[in-house]
């Protein structure tokens, strides 16, 4: 199954400082380095870099996405579900329906095993 998430994003230029409404001297939710360049917000990670730090390396967002299958299907669907729940208007009805279906599968399995 493939779904597309519409992530909120903005570009942070630390030289703009407090003139930029998005300026936040915080850090990336993945690498821990200062926010700069184009950032995307992925719940529950927060703002992460969308551009690689050096040529040939992965961006923080790509590293998170690549790691989702390794954390297990249930945990990966929880990450996607949290994001869709936080920003429902950014996603199509079919995406929301797919996420809800995947999140309910473990409950259906338990119910089926219980003979209900």
C-alpha cells in the first residue's frame, strides 16, 4: 500500500532571526542540529530537515521514512496515524480511510481470535 502524506513545511533562515514568523532557534527532531533550510513537520518527530546536509547523504526526513519499516508495521502506522490525525484537512478521504483501516487491523485480529 502506498499513501502520500502532505507535510507542513517552511524555510528557515537563521539570519532573518525574529523577523521570520517561523524562526525558532530549536533543533531538528531527528539529527539535533539547528533548524535551517527547508523543514517539514512530521508528527511525532517535529520539524526535520528535508534537504541532505551533504551531497550523497540522506535528509533527516528521508532517514525517518527509510526507518519506518524497520520499527515494525504497527509502530510505522502509528506514526502515520498521528500525523494524519494532527492534519486531517491536508489528506484525502482515501488516505484517512486507509490509515484508519490499518490502525484497526490489530483490534480486528484480537476480536477474531476471541471468537466474536
